[in-house]
């Protein structure tokens, strides 16, 4: 976990946004154009951003935060992908909260008040591919205070197996899953009750929410595992 500008962010270093193939008006062009405009507004050269990324990587002890000038140039020209950690370091360098930068690139993804917990459509969030994005709804308090309403989560749709809780030592290590039922989406910790045909959504101990259960896989589908999130402390 790292904290940038008062916003707690969890990120898995290798997670990648997979924008659509670059076309006129595509998400890839929107990402590159937005990042280029912000950099120029801050009067930073590509080399200066590269140097600041190097310093940030050294301070955090994580080389995955490094961004070269040539790589950033390709990103701004819609020729590269963007990883979760690269989003975090660019937000830090440009003086933005990660959530602000995300919403600048995807302005239609979230209004003033978050909708019910849902998946972002391909048009309003990053690409189709194995990674999806979701929003935690205004009244979804399942993992509060760990994951408050309004949080934006990145989901790896390839990771759909519930991990045994006995292998986990701390709540921050406990996998979070994004679920889809016939009429709603849910996000939280999950357990499979023996013999494995009942899935239970487990709330945080400090949350006022109650647990929920469904017949699995008949009544509920595991969309994927949350691998990164941008967490809002207030909804204002």
C-alpha cells in the first residue's frame, strides 16, 4: 500500500490497462492526449518526467515506477499501454490524486455521486481484455472502512478462484473479488462453504453490512479479483 496526496492506493505492479487498438477518438488516444496536455501544462519535458520517475522509484525502492522519456513519448502518441503503477507515479509527479487523473482520462466514468456498484463500460473505462474496472456504489458498505463508496477498482478477470483464508495473515492480504448476480454487482471478501456450492460475501468487521450468500455458480458469477484500487475518503 502507498499513499499519494491523501489517497490510499493498492496496486499490483504488473497489472496493465489494455486500451483498444489506436483509432481516431479511441481510449488510447484519449489517454495519451490527456497525459501530454497535463505534462505541458506543468511545463515539464519528457526528460524531466523521466528523472522524477527515477527519483520516485529510488525513494520507494521499486523500479517498476521508472518511466523513460521514450516510453512516455510513445504513450502520449497512443502507441503504448499504461500500468497501474505508472498511473500512480505520473499522478504523483503531476500533482494529482490518482483518482483525479483516472477520471480526467475517463470523464464519463463517475459523476459527483457514485452509482450502484457496477462495471465500467468499455466506452467509459479502460479496455476490454482481461482487465476491467468497477466503481463501488454510494450505498455499498461491504468493505467499509477499508474500501469506501466511490472507490475505483481494477479487476483481473483471469483470477476467478477463491483463495483459502487460512493462508492469509492480514486483512490487507485477503483477496477482494468482484461479483455479478442476476440483478446487481458486489465487491468484497468471499468464502466458499463446503462442499463448494455456496458462495458467501463477507463484510469487513467494522462494516454495518451483513453477509450475503448465493448458490454457486448458479446464482452468482465471479467477475474477477481486484488487483488495484483508488480509494476515496469522502464523497463531496
